[in-house]
C-alpha cells in the first residue's frame, strides 16, 4: 500500500477528516471478517467510497484502536472468569454432571412418582416448565370519548331494531 504522502492530491482530499458512526459500523463489520462488498451492501456505501475511507490513515488507525479495545475486553472477560473462586460454586459445578446423570437415571426408577418428579425437574431445567397462570381483577375505566362512541352505537342499534 502506498504511503499517505504518495497518494494523489484528489485522493487525499476525498479521505475523511474524522471518523463518524457509519465509518465505525464499517469497521465493526470488517473486524468481524465481512468482505468490503458485503459491508457496503449492508450499510449502503458505494464500494469506491468505502475503499477510499477504509484505506485512509485515519480509518486504519481507528480500526486498530477498535481491535485493541475488543482484544482488551476479551482478555478482561477471560481474566474475570479465572478470578471467580467461589468454593461452593466450584464444588457444585464439579458435581453438576453427576447430578444430571442421577436425575436422568431416576426416569427409569420403579416408582412412578419418582419418575414423574424427575421428568418435571428435567423439563423445568431445560426450559419446558409449565407456565404459571395469574388471575387478576382489573378495573377498566373508559374515557369519556369511548363512552360517547358506545352511547351512539347503542342508540343506532336500538333505532335499527325499532325499524325492523
């Protein structure tokens, strides 16, 4: 790639002077591995404009900064996971597989109540829980305009019935 000073004056003049939100959206797609043409199609950029923008020194510097920030976030998240040292959680985590196998084995138990209980527990933990129904009494107070409309409809209905 040519150095910035080696680019034509017209190219340098057309490069962005600042990075805006659309440029950052383009950066994010390129960092995710999108091709320039796919990113352009998604964002409504022309390929020639996006190429000019993405090859500008300002865009390249900002994109490297964004990559660095993303790398830092990933590293911070991994360190945070490593720093969690709750002994109870670790013990439970280590025995979760054994507990799940025990629950699954209970499905074959000779006692029907044990099987049903195990089945309910498994369904509940895998997102197939029975939905709770909530009963509530609700007082609805109609607006004056709704009362007027209902009165007019009632009068029209009564009038239509009287003419039949």
